[in-house]
C-alpha cells in the first residue's frame, strides 16, 4: 500500500484561535498587507497554511506546534484543528485529527489523517510512557539522570481502513530546542547550551528505545517531527561526539534496527544546509543559515518511493510551484513541510 506522509511545523497555531474558534476575518481584497490588522493577518496565515496542506494532499500529516489543549479538556487541539479545516475548506479529503498526551507548554503534537483510508489510534505504551519521567545516561558515564519530555511524543498505530490491517507504528515528536532565549553572559550561555543538548539527546534516546522495541516485535516504524537537530557537525556534535538525529537513526552495531532517513544527509553550502526545512539567525554572530531539522525516518522494511522538502527558495524539486503557493510557503510558517511517499 502506498501512502504519502508529511510533517509540518505550522508555527504557533494557538494564535489562530480565540476561545477555541478559528479567527476568520479576511482583509478586503484591495487592502495592502502592511495595513492588515492582527485578525486579518492571522486569517491570511490560516489561508496560507490551508493552501500548503491542500497542495501536499497527504494521507497523514504530522502537525507540530498545533493549537493548545487545556488540562481540563474545555479546549483541545483536535476540536480546534477540525473546526479550522472546516472553516477554511480543507475538503479535498475526509480529514480527521488525533492528538496524544497534553503538552506542558502551549503547543500540541497532532496528526491529520484521511479517515476514508486510514484508522489512526493513539496507543501509548503502558510501561515507560512518554508522559512519565525517565532515566538516560546522556554522557555515557554509567550515571543515569532523570528527564521528562516537555512535549510528550505521540505514539500512533496506523491501520488500513479497508481491512483493519496494521500498517506501521508512528512517533511524532517536537524535541527540546537547543536555543537559549534568556539574557545571559557567555559562561551561563555555555552551561545552558550543554544542558539543552543533553536534554535533546535524552528525549531522542527514549524514542529510540521505543523504536527498538517495536522493530524487535515485528512492527514497521516511522518517526517524524521537528527534532531541532540535523546530521551536520556543529560545535556541540563534535564536543559530545554525537547528534540527536543520529541517536534516533540507530547504531551500526545493530544494523537491522537502523532507521532510514527519507530526506538523506543534507549538504553544507555557503548559507547552511540543503535540503533545509527552516532557517535561523545565530544568537552570537547574527549570521543567517539554513537547517534541516524536520525529519522523516523509517524502518528498513518500509520502502521510500520519493521524498522532499517544499522549500520555495532553494530546492530544485519545487521550482515549478505557482506564485500563490510560494507565497503561502514563505509566509505561512517559519518551517517548510517535509514529505515522503512510502510503501508498507
């Protein structure tokens, strides 16, 4: 069975809603963009995101930075996203939404899926769940420390709607950011950078353990999301001798368990990495650079037919995009969606 899987960090979707309802105040056709008020600008952002999702036309879309869910259940990411899709006419498919454990922050992880084609279930492990504290030896010094996912990864079981057959298991993640957002001196900056990198490693080690378990039990596995790390060789990767994404990929000492990257290893160029799914300005040097931090990884028994990043700036595979879609990609989010057509 062929499926198109995508992942899209849609950048703080919570601001697209008021009291759980989508903001829908389109600006007049002749009103210039610089004169749009806040509600008009947020409405156009929604329209742009819908334009991108309609173009992707995926069977299942991992959503990062979805709208927030309140602990008391009075507002959920699922209900808001489904209302949002209805309001802005994402009707090319019978899309439904599923979410996992509630985040401790204000952004949720969800999946939008074609309910006519797939059954998608939230199936967290009863033991060592992603919403519970866990231990990890991030420095490989035989000393385990306690960590907890800030945003619990979503564990899904994907089934074929036609025959109820299980196709694969899936993890959607938004791993710890490496960024330092406080005003600090260089000594404190260095200390926080070390701690953030180790937290990122710990989260990926925990997800890798789950992938190992599933593969050993005979399941096909797909891991996707904003991992906040790539396969480059930045200062901290050299310092610690590893990267978070390579932890997720697996070890050469257990080759049968290694996950394949649908997008491959990005190449370093003048302005950063290509393919790239986002860009950042360095806090210290103020240099702008591109990065591939959105990933799709699959177990070896899943065939990848095609894959790519919908980056309208530099990716040769999308140079034929029409101008409205290019504008939607550039202005809809600070990330670009990644996708893969797989056979399971």
